């Protein structure tokens, strides 16, 4: 398997003949250059900004100093690919509330990741780049200078002597050749030392500039939860708007059309025209009934006006299978919870009527421990299948399954569980976290 980082390459055969030693050297050398440039840039920004701050002109430069870690962090993530093929995604960035430089600037300055990037830039400019330069010098320059002793003796020393690292003098060729062998051995050790150092630097970069920390993840979870609640509320509001538009618009027009056709039918003499008007009148009446059923399915008026208990009673009255209802709710629940619970009950009762062969069904539930609990029970043949207890893969053998219901409930952090052994009975449990709304109690 091809090594994915320099540490894996060190333990693989053929490391010295691969590109990884060169990549390690490049990683450390570019780190030294980046750190030196960062140090110069920070010193210039702070100095010029501090001097000019007395005339306010330098304040933007000081602000730019706080953001200096952003480009340095981006460059460091790019350099990381020299020592590690795995990408290093940065922390999630919040989107500004509005367009323009000022909203972007204020958003960046409020992010903890911005200050972590600045801290890394300071660490790179003061500590890391000298270490990188020192490691490269010690691991390459000294071994190469030692290995070049015979060449130095033949050229600079006229074949008589050579100074190794300006520390000791070599006067014989056997000693020079021995120094060359020692230099090659030190060069091999230096290659492994540089690879080890590059791996450590890459790991440090990944820790300092990597993906979201635990606090960031918690913040993202909170934001995602809030956005999901907003989406659910917006969806319910849009559905109610569609129901209202259909009820007040299209339905009223169909009612007026039906009445007009009825009056025209009464005034028309017997004949083909009267027959066509009667047919049109019947079609308009059937379209009106279908529209009313559609409006009722989008968001039942009884649910909006009287709450979940009344809506479930209404659904039970319309069920083809006799249904006993026993719901004990302290008051009105949030609209999204009521809508989800109602449609779960309606779909479950529809499945009971279509697939279970049950003689009777029962809907029970209540609100306790901050959760809405519902149970839909039938005495049918059973044999329904559920993918998981949470309901994400729930389905029935007879037809449409519970996947859509599970998705609707999971949006509200709820869960669905299904018990349906062959021969019955079938029990569908629903739990949705919520608090009842006192103003409707």
C-alpha cells in the first residue's frame, strides 16, 4: 500500500530511494521561509500600525495584524501536503449576516478560529521556523560537509590536508575516505531525522489548524438544531398559507362555478345542452369534493382550530376501521409537533385499513417528561417490518411504509418504533420532545 504520510513512508522499504526524504526537506525548508517572512510581516505591520495609530491611519494596519493568521494558516494547510497526503480542512467559518467588508471583518474577528490562526502564526514566526532551519542545517549541512572531505582535500587542500567542519584537520587519504563514509552514514540518519521532524511538524499543524474543535462542533450542532426548527416552522407556515389560499381562492371559485352551472342547468330547456350542463355540474361538484379533501390533507382546519385531540378524533371517525381514541393532553402543543403527530396517526390508520385486516384499532397517548407519546395499536395480522427502532427504515409489507413518517418525526428529534410479530398485534410508538403551550391550555 502506498504510504500516505512521511511516518508511514519511514517504515516502508525503499524509503531512502523514494521522494519522501525530499518532501520532508521541502516541508521543513518552506516552513523556515514561511516563518521568517511571517516574522518580518508581523513586525512591519505592528511597527507601522503603532507609529501611525496616533493619527488613526495605523488602526486598520493593527486590525490587519489580527487577521494575519488567516493567509498563513491557509498556506500552512497547503504545505502540509508535502508531509501528509491527507487534506487538512479548516474550521467551519460563519457566513456574514450581510455582504460587504465590514460584516465580513466583524464576523471573522468574533470567531475563535481567527485567533487560533493568529496564535499559530506567532508561534511559527518566533519558535518553529528557527527550529526548522536548525534541523535542516544539522541534518544536511554537517553530513554533506563531512562526506565531501576527500573532495576538499583534493581541491582546496592540494592533496595534503582538509578541514572538516572547521573543527579538525585531515592529513591522510585513508582518514579522508573514512570521514566520507561517516558523512554518508550521518546523511542517512539525517534523512530519517528530517522525516521524523517533518511528520511531527505536520501533526502539530493539523492539531493547531485542523477541523472544528469540540466547542466548534457544539456550536454547529446548536446552530443546525435552530436552523432545522426554523425550517420546520417555515414549512408549516407555508403549508397553512397554501391551505388558506386554496380555501379562500380556488375553493370559492369552484363553489361559484358549481352554483352557476346549477342555475344554468335549471334554466336550460331539455335537450343536449341540458345534458352537457348536468355533466359539467357533476364534474364541478366532484372537483370541489376533491379540492376539499386536498385542503383537509394539507392542514386540517380542525387541527388548527381545536388541536391534536380533536383532529385525531376526526381522523378516527373517518377511518374505515373502528378506532378508539384516548389522548390526555394538557393543552395545545407546538404547531409543528401537532402537525407531525396528526399525519403520523392518519398514515398509520390508513395502513391499518389497507394492509392489516384488523377489526379494531386504538390510539392512545399523552404528554409526560417533556415528550409527546403516541401509540397506535391494531389487532390485525401483523408482519410489518421496521428497519431500525428509530424508524428510519421502517416499512410495511403490504404497501407504503413508514419512512416518510420517520423522516417527519426525526426532524423534530423524535423517534418511531414498530412492534409487529406475525399474527399480530401491531403497535406503533411515537415520541416527540416538546412542551405544551400554556396559552392554549
